[in-house]
């Protein structure tokens, strides 16, 4: 079984629910970046041991949260030795607007993975974009580079869309399949 870690920040609990669904699909361990932008005790060691690292952040002002960016900047210590080289990486982001510049956040998560010389796993699930599609169809938000999910600005985490969680679980399963295929 591959060792997969979901490292994420969530300010208000929405991205946390997506992180949980991705982790369920990937059979992964969750590593939450706290409100001060720090990992729990032993977090860096957990990441060092991972075969695959999945980044998650809400989209705030068209990018990652400052707490996620603090984690990313702290990972420069690992970058110096290229300690995450050749690990698998993937990413997800949640935001309030259907578009909301989520792709800018995804671009940053990809760039971070590339700085660490990682191998990026794409979404791998076609978007539901036909007339028959509903908000609960698979990959309705339509990410290709990673998982994009959306929750209305007045929706609590409990009110998020089932289709986004189904998609998140399937995305996690895909990452686990790719990780296992590497032996
Ligand atoms: C400071 C701030 C900036 C935000 N910027 C964006 C944005 O650029 N695009 C967007 O669609 N939603 C934006 N939102 C909405 C959040 O992405 C949305 O509420 C999300 O569900 C928050 O996730 P969280 O509960 O995991 O923190 C912003 C929210 C906050 C608090």
C-alpha cells in the first residue's frame, strides 16, 4: 500500500471536508496546517516518508491562504536537499465562486510541486458539461490539472455538494492507483 499524505489548510472547514474525502479515496493520512501556518509535531517527517503528497488550500484572493504559503515557504528547507524529488504530487482547492480564480491557486500548487522536482497527477476524470449534467455530477466544476470544488459563500461545510465529495473520493482513488503502479 502506498503511503499518501494530504497536507492542507482550511480556514472555515470547507476545504477540510474536501481533504477528508480525498483522503478517504486515497486511503491517505491527513495533515492539517493550523491557523498559524504550522504543521503538527512530526509533520515534516510524515511528509518525508510519503510516496505521494496531495496539497490542498482554499482559494483566498485568487491564491492559496497565507497559512498554506507559510508552509510552502517553510518547505524551502526540504527544497535545498531536494528531499521530495520524484514523489507524486496532486492538488485541490475549494472556493465560493464557480470560477473564482481557483485555477490560479491550482497553478501555484503545481509550481510548488515542480520546485520540489515532483511528478504531478492530473484529475483524470472528464468534466460533466452536457445539458443533462447536474451540480452533483462527477467533476461538475471541471478541473483537469487537479480537483476544483465550490461551496456558496453562505453555505456551511455541512451544506456542500455531494458531487464534489464523490469527485474528491474518485480523485483520491486515482492518486492511490497511480502511486501503487510505481511499485
Ligand atoms: C480572505 C478570503 C478571500 C477569498 N477569496 C476568494 C476568491 O478569490 N475566490 C473565490 O471564489 N472565493 C474566495 N473566498 C471564499 C472562500 O474560498 C470560500 O469561503 C471557501 O469555502 C473557504 O474555504 P475554507 O472554509 O476551507 O477556509 C475568499 C474567502 C476569504 C475568507
